C-alpha cells in the first residue's frame, strides 16, 4: 500500500496563516529560527516537527503529522469553542507584541542617539502592559 506524501509546505502555510503572520521573517522569529531556515523548509518541503509541536501549541498534533484538518487541537469536553478561539488569538497577539518589543530594542541599540529615549519608552510600555495584565483589584 502506497502512502501519500505529507505536504509540509501547506502545513507551514496553514500555521503561518492561523497565527496571522504576514511575513516569513516574523513567522521564523516566532518559531525561534532564522528566516533562512524557514525558507529552506519551504524549498525542501520539510520542517522540525518537534519545534512546531512545542511552539505552536494551539495546532493539533494530528495536523502536524498528516496535514489533515482540524488544524486546531480539539476542545476538551464542555469547553466553549469561542473561548478557545479567543485564547488562541490572544496568544498570537501576545507573540506579535513580543516581536514588536524585540524590534524596538534592536532599533534602540542600532541608534545610539535615541537609545535613552527608546529605552524609556520601552520601560513605560512594559509598565502599561503589566498593569493591563494584572487582575483587577479593588481600591481601598
């Protein structure tokens, strides 16, 4: 019995689309690999299965192995699919935020005359982000 070859390029494109990355370089950064490595995966129709499994936690392991839908992990019994979808989107947005923070730091380090201003802005941004992520506490 002949087995069908898994289209890993299609799997990579589906994952990239799910996490809403428009550019390969952002997708590669999310995965923790170089853009050249990702480009090689696309050209050679291959990828690091273990890396994708650990980095793309919303993606179904079955999809990673076979490329067959469903793309996302199945919800546990009683789990609200809308909540799971929002959680997945939140994770993607948090990762985009992390990527933007990295780019800001890189820019600040490449531009010495604005480094101090960029670092102050970055510090304020992180403080605001921390405030937004803390549970609401009643004021006494």
